[in-house]
C-alpha cells in the first residue's frame, strides 16, 4: 500500500519505470508520434506486471505447498526467540524471492534502459545503487516488521489499528528526513547557481507567496539521460529539486513553468492531501485485510494469526488490496497533477513554454503520449502527455 508521499514529480508516467528520465537528442528532430516510446512504455509495463505476478505467485506457492511451514521449522531450529525466528523466516523467504526475481529486475532496470539509450550507468554503478537502496531500506523494514509482529501478538484482532498508526508516523518522519538524509545518499545536491534562471524562480516564489526551503539541482545525469523535477519533504526540509538534465536541456521559460508546477503542489496542499488519502487507505486496507486474514487462516490449516508461517498469507491479502486500491489513489494523484498544471499556467502565463516542456519530457523520457485509456486509469499517476497538452490549450491564462 502507498503511504505518505515523499516526492511529487512532474514527469509523465512510464508504468513499471521506477525513475523518470531523457534521450540526448534535439526534440524537434524526432517525429511526434514515433512508435519507440510506445514500445518502451509497453515493455516496461509488461515487465512490471510480470514481476508483480511472479512475486504474488511465489508467495502463494510458498503458502500452498507447505514451504512456509518448512521454512518456519528451520528457523525454529536456529533460534528459540519468536522475534529472531520471525527475522530468520523473513530473511530466508525474502532472499529466495530476490534471487528468483533478480534476472527480471536486471533486464528491466539495466539492459532495457541501455537498449533504448536512456541509461548512463555501468553495471557496477547500477549494482552499487541497488545495494545502497537495500542497505538503507533494510533497518527500516526490520523495525516495521518487528513492531508489526508485536502488535499482532499484543492487540489480537485489533492489531491493524496500531500498525496503521505506526505506518502513518513512519511515513511523516520519512517525508521530513528524506530530502536531507536519504536522497543525498544517492545524489549530490547543490543550490541552483546564481543567474537569470535563479532570479526568475525566486521571483516567482516571492510573487506567489510560496516559501520553500531551497531550490536545488541534483546530478540525475549520473544514472540516466531522462529529465525530472520534484517537490520533496515537509516542514523545514521542504524543497524543490531539479535534475541537472532538466536545467541543461530545457529553456529558462520551460524550467520556470515546470518549477511553477511543483510550486502548485505546495500552494494547493497536495502533500498533506495525499497523506490523508494514504492514511485512510492504510487504515481501511489493514482493517479489511485483517478480517480476510482471520477468516482464511483455517483454509490453509493455520490455527492462529500469530503463526509465523501464516504471515505470507497476510501478504497475499495486502497485495490484493493494493491491486484494488492503487487505481483509486492514482486517480487522486492525476487530479492533483491536473490542478498543478493549471496553477503553473495561470501563475506564469506561459502556455507555449508549458506545451513545449511537455513535448520535450515525452520525447526525452520516451513516455507514451497516448496510452490506452485502461492502462492510464490503472497505472498512471500523471495524466498522459496528450491530455495535459489538450488541457493546457483549454486553460485561460
């Protein structure tokens, strides 16, 4: 399930693409309706769906074949403390999934990006970035897992309530610390240098009355040729970050209107709005899955919700809820993106710059400008490029 948003991005979606990235070509030289972006986007989508399906199938097989009980038995022979048994069980199951899914992740995240000329990373750099992400996420995951199991044992059928509360607190904390603690582990940030662009951006902030903690450029080019900008953080850590690929490849007018879009998220309260939506979704989802989990334990021969071998069954129900709820949360996100687009257009009055920026993002990020409506509804957190351009043409500035 999705929780508090740490980053709000301006880029259009490529389903299954974890980063928003840019092709080193002069956009006017590419045909507007090239089949290349559609092939790339569809391939990423299919690989993402394949990965999710395989992960779900592995978890289901783990439960149905009795492998979960066998793994629990091994962990019980190695440790006599329930929490250590839980960690050993999770480590064995998680490691098996990682090994099985790694070839798919390698192809999607590395080979496909190079095949389409989007990645600037060596294999060594790609592996190192993945290792860092794993190391950063591991202690957080362990703490959440242990706290979850404690709640499961202590609060009985009401375990979902403290767990959802915990996830809310963790989400807010991560949103606060991500820009100053986590993101710098992966990218180098520096203030936008003095010049016309900085003067225009700060002037826009003053005119709109939107204080930000800073405007920073980060070295996105070390890993990709794509372009992106994002609104990150909360409170004093709030800042807008611009990829160096964006600053280098877009005109000052285009960068300013993209920046205004990010200001729109701040001015219109979208971060808090998404936190509220994510929190409601978390509480509702954990409540629903707790009921389904309790009702289905007997189907697989489990007698207690505390059984460690039964926990993958809860993971399956959470996955089902995520499948159902994700399109709803994406619809909220698309509504926010549309309102941020309107804000940017009215704040700057630069309709042509906005449209040219959208076209560049589509061309450089190999985004599908006209995805199938069902694909957009199910998987896109941003409206398609063609819809954003059409809406811009209708907007009065």
